[in-house]
């Protein structure tokens, strides 16, 4: 395996991780900012409100897009396993 092949595989792994993790991170970020603004405006500083809202939104996202995320991970893993003989030689 050459350094170029290793970097190509590492890049593909990082792209897959980014594509799978980005929707979850963005959802939690948006919910956190919106609730932070609402809590600042109403002067309600209760951390459990933000936590529960983030947990619910993350659960809804996983219910809606979990199959797509899992499909991306499975496709990447299958393609990686199929490329192993080419990487070794």
C-alpha cells in the first residue's frame, strides 16, 4: 500500500464520517442556538430544557434519516472490504 492509497482511503473514511455525522451535529447546534436565544430572552436558565429538546430532536432525526446513515456506512464498509486485495498488492 502506497502513501497515496492510504491517504485516499483515509479521505474516503473522513468524508463518510462527515456525511453521517453532519446532520446530527447541525440539528443539535440549531436547536441549541434557538433554545439559547429563547432562554436568554425569557431569562429561564434551566439546562434540562435544552437537553431534552436536543435529545428529542436527535431521536427524531435518527428515526427519519437513520436508515440512510446506516446505508452510507454499510456501503463504505463493503467497498473497503472489496478493495482490500487491490490495496495489499
